[in-house]
């Protein structure tokens, strides 16, 4: 009895000690580079030479340039569209894996994992062969006589970017959602039904709230990764499909590069994405309030 | 009605035909896997019977989904919604029925008082003990005043003391509300304590349906007498039947018993069942005044706190157990010769079951 407080503080100390390796790792591989980048974003360049200092010029440029504003908007739009495809699809898939296929759901999980290991570029090129002018989709549609000419918008367009990103990121959203579903006992869904709830009601008042952590992670994976991608737009996007990531990347390589501007852009992008992410998760919570 | 249920080739229920009266507390008692939950889920609407019909108050509800049925189910592990407070859990079905907020609040308070959890309404389910969680589950299921409350082993996860207390509370609540309860359990004591009637289940069938007294005193099969309470079983052949009396010839003598409901014929193999607490024990090997008696030597003495169980070997392969008060067993030691006796009416004869 009397030594309980000291045991507790002993445990707290132990917990702190256990966190040291993780903290060091986190500092070395995440915090330090981020701080360097932040400092860099206040510097300026002259004739491709970095000039240390504290200037808000880069941020002003990011916020005032119509080009950057348009890119930001398009990026948020593409990322939201991608997420709007991925999250419901992944949710439905995870639901089926857990509650319809049950044991056999594990098999689908293996397939999902396998697709993750098959490589990023390979999968983008795979989508190109599906969506391309002479691609799988167009030739099938032509063969069935539904269309006479290849559908132009299928490739090198915002549509292609959204579809390809959805295909790429879907498995990443399935994983957290499936794991969240595993934590939902069937009893709870049946209890809601027994008490008189219809299917939509169960979804809104029980299933979504109980899988909220998984939903948040799935949303973060698809939204943030889609918003940050610049390889997909450059491979399947058209001239009007560049995303902010492409411009940020350009600031860090080749001629015309401007590291401080790129760093400022990166921080603005991160801030906007976080804001969108947080407001969307708020929205989910509001919709599912009981 | 004759409800049966098949899962693929597995026959979970076979020709179940039973009826519960309004305001009754009925237990479905049986070993794990005998089909209790399946039967309850058919009543709740989660499973459709392969054949047969379910009626509630003269209304055929066989095709009704669970959300439409006037039944509510209390789950084994409560199944409280973790993201809602106790209050929100209890009010869930009321909000779905579009009650006004003030009426919902009043009902929630009433329910909290009923299950003696006043003041805990704003807690999260994770802040409740096991017993409290089951009370909330009960309150949630009762809130919308279902005509029938179905309970699937709701107390099995609680420890003994709490379980016994909750048994009495549950029974008191049911009596106060005058509601119809169908309660699933594998614990025979629980069923005996709580029920108006008990349906004993075995292999997807109801093998006996009656009051706890009936079932305990007049089991209609070896299975029931063995399952409900401890019993001594002596097998033999029916010797004679006259009027209300039946005599069984066993390897250790002829014993009489009242004729049960079962039709037995002379010469048929049968089993005599005898409750340990009905057996009296006398030191020595003299005759006794009471109806039936047999002699043997004490083989084992087991102290159980409130009583002592004494096993007496009457044949090399037959032991009869007697249950005595502790002080009655003073001075007895293994090896002592003793005579066992019991009233004729305490024994029951039933058909031998092929094992
Ligand atoms: N969904 C199901 N699919 C296949 N078999 C089942 C299913 N549910 C129950 N069973 C089988 O039906 C039998 C009865 O199960 P159950 O009603 O749960 O028994 P109890 O509740 O008495 O332990 C068991 O043999 C069980 O394996
Ligand atoms: Mg069960």
C-alpha cells in the first residue's frame, strides 16, 4: 500500500526510459531534417547561390502567385477525389473481408499485401496500359462497339491521375480499415440491429464510429500520399494535370532550382493538407454523432 | 410448430416444439454446443429456421427481421457500444423509435434506477465493471419494453458471488416488470434458482420441459438426472410393475420406485436414479426401517464445507454417494461398514439410454 506511489513513479520512469530509443530515432530521421528544411525556407537565393537569413519572401510568393494557387487547388481537388474513391471502396472491401468472407478474408489480405510489394512504378505503368489510347479499356470498348473512337480523357488527364492514384493507394487504405474491422465484434452490429436500427443507421451510429481510428489512417494515407505524389501526374497526367508536388520537386533539381522556395512550398502544402485532413475528420465525427 | 435448423449438414436443432407463457421466466439449459444459442437466435430473428415457424403472441414472425421483432437480446459479453455513454446506450432504441428527448431522458432514469446504476449514466462503458456492464446491457434491452427478452448466458463471464447476486436481481426485475424472459445458460444451479420453467436441451432437442422441481425430482431420462444436480445411477432390469410402483432388479438387490411418466415394460433394461441428499447413512450393517437399503463399505469421504459427500462401495464396480451435514459424518472413516437407506419415493426409474 505505502510503496504504491513509488512503484508508480518507478513505472513512469521505466516508460520514459523505454521511449528513449524511439525518440532518438524520431529526432534523427524526422525532426532534424524538418528543422533544416524549415530554416532553409527563410533563406533566399541569388544567381543560384544560397543566402542565409530570415525572409518571408518565399512564403509571400507561394501565396500570391496565381500559378501556385491554381496548383494548390487542383492538388487538393485531385487528392480529395482520390480519397473519395479509395476510402469507401476500402471500407466496403474491409467490411466484406471481416464480416462476409470471415476466415477467407485473410486470403484477400495476402493479395492486397502482394500488390503493395509489386512496386510503385510497375503499377503506374500497368495503369497506363489499361487507360492508354490503345489500352485495355479503350480496345475492349471499341471491340464491343460501345464506342467508335478511343476515349481521349482516359489517359493524360486529371481523370487518369485520380484513377491511377486510387489504384496505387487502395491497398494502403485497406490495411488499417481491415485491422479496425477486426476489432469490431459481430455482436455489436447485431445488438444495434436487434434494438431496431436499419443498415444505414448501423453504419452511421456503430460501424463508422467503432472503426474511426482505421478510417482516419486510411484517409490520411490516401489523401496525404495522393496530395504529395508527383510521379503519377508526370506519367499519366496531361499538361493540365501537374500537381503542386511536381513544382516542389522542380525547385530541388536541375536548372532553375530554388531550394528555399521549394522548402517554403513544401511547408505550405503540408499545412494545407493537415488543415483539410483535420476538418474532414471533424466532419466525419459530426456526421456520425449520436 | 417443430422448429429445426441446419447449418449445412450440421443439424443444430431438431424438431423443437415449445411454448412460453406470458410473464414466464424460462431457461434453456444444456451443455455447450447443444443448440441453445441457435434456438435463441431463431427467436430473435438472426437465424431463420430450416423448417417450422416462430409465433409471438399468436403472430407468425418467422420471416420478420430482428429489428422488427418485439424481442430484444442481451448478449453474453454485453456488446455495449464503446463510443457511447451509458445513457446513450440505454436510449439507443428509444431514439430510433423517435421518442421525444424528455421522454427518453425520463425512461433512461427509470432504467438506471431499475438496474441500480443511478448516477453512472455519464460513464463510458470502459469505466464499468463486468457486473455493471451487464446491468447496462439489460437496461438497454429493456428500455423499449420488448414483449420478450432473450438473454444468452449474460452472467457467465462474472465471478460466482456477483453471479449469484445478479441471478436474484434479474429474477426480481423480471417479476417486477411481469415481462417474459427466455434465458440461456449451461449452469444448472442458475437455471434452478431463476426459472419458472426449464427446457433441458441435448443435441439440438428439448429433452425435458418443466418446473425446476419437476425436473430435479422427476427427471424423465438418465441424461436429465445426470445433468441437473449430482445423482447416483444403478442399472438393472424391470422386475414388476403394479399400479404406481415399479421394482427394478439390480446387481445389488431389488429396489422399488414410483412409476414415472415413462412407459416401461417388464424385463426391459432401466436405470434407477437417486439424489445423494436423499440417501441416509447408518453405521454397521443392520436392517433399517426405511423403504430401500443396501450395505457396503465407505470408500471415500469428501469435505465440501457446508456438507460432506461419502462414497460407499456397494459392489466392486458400484459406488453410491450420500450427502450429509458435516456433524453427521463425525467419526466415519474409509473402510467402515455402513448401511444406506432411502425413501422409495426419492428414487426415480427411467429408460436406459444407449451411450
Ligand atoms: N453459423 C454457424 N454455422 C455452422 N454451424 C453452427 C453455426 N452456429 C452454430 N453452429 C453449430 O450448431 C451447434 C449449436 O451451436 P450453439 O447454438 O451455439 O450451441 P450452444 O449455444 O448451446 O453452445 C454447434 O454444433 C455449432 O457448431
Ligand atoms: Mg451459446
